[in-house]
C-alpha cells in the first residue's frame, strides 16, 4: 500500500476513536514508579512521587486512573527510564469537537465544487480509496445505491413499516468479537480514590485560583485549567494556560479548595497554543491552611520534586507520596522547556473532609434525589443496565440493534412507547443519539439515566412521563461509537486498520443543494428536501464507517420527526446549517426553518441549569452567553457532512447538537449533578415533537393512507413527506399557515391550519382525489372495465384539451395574418 494511503488510514482511524492509538508491545514499569506510555515517549523519573497513568480528555476520565503500585522515592534511588502513559491529542483537538472537527479528505466527500444535480446520479464524480476490509452484510445493505428518477429526487418511503428485531441481552457476546475488542487481558484499573476539585469542569471558580504573577489577563491564573483551549490568535483574553511573568523558581499557581481537603494528586499539562511551545518539566507541591505558612510535600526527608510534561498537550499525573490535608495547595514549577516559559494547565485530585462546624451538612450536598445508576458504564455494563430497565418495564420498552460497529459491537437502541416495537398511526418518532465520539461520554450516561428515570416515573404514575410515553415513540441510542469508548477503556495495543475512515462524516448534501441552486435556471425544477445521497458515498467501497451506514439506514427506516445528538467539550446548543457556503471559516447560514430551530435550541439551553446561569464563565475561548447559549452551527465553525444537516436535507427530521459540559469525561462523582443539570432539558426538548401540525393524507375513495405525499407550507421553502401509512408531522411555531399537499396521481389539496401555543399539535388531515389518468392506469392494470363516470370525465378532458389547442391554433393564425397585412402595407 502506498505511504500516503497508509498515512490517510492512520489519521482517519485516530479521528474515529478520538483517543485510540497503538501502544508499545511491551509496557515498561520502573522500580521506582508505575509509568506507562501509549506513544513510545520516554520520560526520566525524578525524585518525588511516581507518575501513574493519566487519560487526557482525548482519552478517558482521570476518575479511573490507577494510583496503585506506585513506589515511594528515596534519597538513594537513582533516576531510571520510565514511560508516561498518556495520549497526545489528535489533530483538531484545539477546538471542542462537534460532529466533525476537520475538513474531510477527498475519500470522504466529493471534490470541492463538484457539480451534482439533485436529480441526477453522481456516478464517476469521485474516485474513492478501497478499505482493507470488507464491510459486514449489515453495513453493506444499509446504503445500496438506488436509481433516482428525475421526478422523484429521493428514495421512496417504504409502503410497509420495517421492524427491528428484538435483542436478547441474555445472549453472550460473540467470541470472535470478544477477541477483537478485548484481545488481551489487562489490569482492570480501580477508580481513583478522590475526585477532581473541578478546575476543568468549572466547579472551582476563577476567584479560587491565584498566582505569583502572570504575563497578561489572557494568561492569568483563571486560565490554568486542565484541557482549556486557546483561541486561534495568541494575545487575546482567551489564551491556553496560566503563564508566569518571570522565569524563576519562585513562581506558583495556588488553588483554594474552600474547605479542608485531602489532596492526593496533581495533573499537569502545558500551554494550549498553535504558536508557542511552553510547559513545565518538574515541579514541587506545597499546602497550607492560611496561605502564610506553607508545608512542602515531602519524600522521606527531602522535598519531593515531581516529573511534569514533555510536551504541551499530554497531561501527566503525579501522585503525592502521602496525602496532604489542607485548604490551599500550590504548584511550584522548578524547571521548564528551555525555549519556552513557565506555563501550565492543572487539575487537583482531592476529597473534601466533613466540616465539624457545619450544623446543617445536608445543605452543602449537591446532586439529585433520583435513585439512578450514576457511574461510567463500559459496553458490557451498558448491556446489563439496558437489560435491567427492559425487565423492570417490559410493557413500555423494547431493545433492538441498528447494526454493528467496525469491531463487531452492536449498536443498541432502547425504544420507549406504550406499544413498543411498531409505529402507531399519528404518533411521532423521537430520537436521542450519544457517544458519537468515544471520549465524549456524558451523553452516554445521561441517556442511560434517562431510560432508567422514565421507567421509574412511569411505574410511579408521574403524569408528565405517562403522557410522554403514551403519545411519543422514543428511541435512545446511547453509544454510536462503542469501539472508541472501549478502546479508551482498555488502553491495550491493537492493530490500526481502516475501521472508520472518514468517521463520523455523513454525506455532504449541502453542496449538492447549493450547486443545484446555482446551476438550475428553472427554479421550479429545484427540490428542497429528501436530497438523494451521492453514489460516491453509497457505494460499498466508499470510505464510510459501518456505524454511519447503520445510522443512515435507521434514519431512512423510521419516520423520525425530531432528534438531538449529545456531545461534550462546550456548553452550547447548535442548530443547522452547520456548513457554510464556499468553505467560509464561519458564517451565519440559516435554513428555511431558522425560527423553529432557534426555538428548539432555546428550549434546551434555557432549561439547562448550567447554560442558563448568567454568572457562569466560558469553557474555552468562546463566550456563548452573549448568544443566549445557542448558535447557528456554521457561525461557530463550518462542519461539512454533519448529522444535523443530513437529517434536515435527507429526511423529515429536525435535529440539533447539544454540547453538554466543558468536561468531555466528567468524574463519576459529578454525574448526579450533570443529570440534574440536564434532566429538565432532556424532557422538555422531547415534548417539542408535539409542536406544529400533524395529520394523515388519505385516498378520498378508499381511505387508505398515501405514502410519500409532499406537504408544503407557504413561505417556508422546505417540504416534508408523509410516512408509509400516510401520517405526517410538520414542526412549526405558533401561527396561521396555508398547507398544500401533493401526491403522484392525485389532485393537490390546500387548507389553512392554525398552530396554537399549547403543547399539542393541530390536526390537519387531507383527503386527496385521484386524477382520471391515475384511475385509468389502475383499472387497466387490473384488466377491469372503465366505469361510465370515468369515461365521461375522460371525454370532457379530451374535449377541453381539443378546444384549448384549437384556440391556440386560431390565435397563432390570426397573429400571422396581422403580421402579413402589416408587411404588405
């Protein structure tokens, strides 16, 4: 294989797992420290505490770092070679990831500005790279190219509902999959003893962080938070670390824990910057109860010196030789990169001690009253939890799989409905999707908690939940990328293949639409919905992840009305379009349904406890508070082939992206708080599926539902289509609308419908009359006799057509005669 192809495969595979890398076949363990390396880097041990394994936000939670097997340094121990287990961030990690953080390669989309008309095949427009493995039967069947007729610019809705088979979670995981995913037995790391104080999650406020000095405001102590990201330009107020003004060993970063705390470890990271390279190589730690007298962390009889960073992005964990109890803790850099300056980002691990002076201890407790399973769940644990929910509420739940991941793990969906397993006429379909990126895990846990909560509250008779379950068919996909999550968990060597090249791009339909608008002179021929997927994307040898294929097939099978995909790394809700025209870096690019999308985004953001807090600080380098915590995706940064845009342009479904938290992988102790922050938002957003109008399009004579009828709303240039049994849902804000329904072989019908402010849809049914031609076709196809009324109707149509043509001929003759007389005179 050519080197460029190998490089492309490696880069794209790293993107899919967002933290998945190959490890050294042999893990060296020093006699003085338990240190690990996933990137073959070497780090020298220094007198002080050992360096245990650390997971960056592009790897896994430091809540699962193992503090065990760390030998204590002594005076007589010589420095030995050791390795630091860490993961260098993947390309594009300087910004929180949404659906796709990078401009796709030619293997994942057509060449720029390729002309693709929406009603023509795109065969031959792109030459794609063949993967080194064959897709499974499930994935190859998901997106078979279909012939697109000029009058039907998309694949027709199936006339009969397709059901997914129920998954039996009592069955064991396939042994071949076991070997591929968990191919080697590795030490199961115990959960870290103490949680983080919350520098990264913003639990620690800016005023609790002080420093000896700082270069400028943008490099102040408040920027010394683990994984904080800088802006594109150095020198603004959103820089990527705390940087001391002076280069000496008297500089320090100080954190006030606000109460007596048992400090156990420090996590250190260099400066986030694309222009500068700054990091601390060694440091000391001191603690105090009054900020006047400071006690150093000791290693026997000497002050401990801890090993820091060897690059600016890889976080390193230093475990204190002995836990220190105090209110304040200082990080005191000793050496730093010789060509740089003193800059660092940090997190502190510590357990708060009970305050004997607090006579109302329950007032200080944070969390939730809901009794849910608040912990991080790997694939096997996720299966167990979903199985337990299904057993607890068998009458309203149904577990099915939409396909398999590259490694063979099933993509499980929990369906919640009063009649699970099938689509009910008039009942809207809703979905939540999480775990698109393996390191963004909060969405995964929230959806697992949500299915638990709905089950519990339904059994308790909570009328809000009962109504939601009875009136909505809910689908929860907690892990779209299970491979990425498991890869981060096991941290074991594995072969790098073309598993998910181009992940997680969906087809770029925006370019298809905009090219057609530019090239088509007859605007009446343009389509504005159900854009077909280009053939370069649907072919079996296209570099498309099997997970993406499975989700697209799922979208095409179930008539979803509303959806949201859950991510992490920011606090904002984004809505389509996510892609700008002509690859502008950022530009407001609205859809025809801009007002309703803004409503959807506002509904979630305004009910989220953290987003709606006017006093919260920005996560990284964007202050979304000025936008009320919502933003048009393209106005943040352009993302070609996003899930939001694909849903809007290829299906009836409206979808937004929710960035749930500054911390992509919060500690398990923070999950109850995160659930409480998002619970109301998750529920109220689902309820929006009942806004607008709904109805059934039927044949006037037979009362049979008409599939693929086009529902048009005046003044909104985006249509939807009826489902396989004729029902439809059109999301709209309150107001009066003229609705027109058309279907092949039927006369159009128009009626006015009013959308009220109440949380229920307006019923707007349509009965269409067949055209005489359609009736004739159906009768002749059955070999039947033409009825007299149809014969009379056809005769009238022929006479009308004859009269019209005769009138036109006479007009032309008269015109010619006038011109002839004028020429003669």
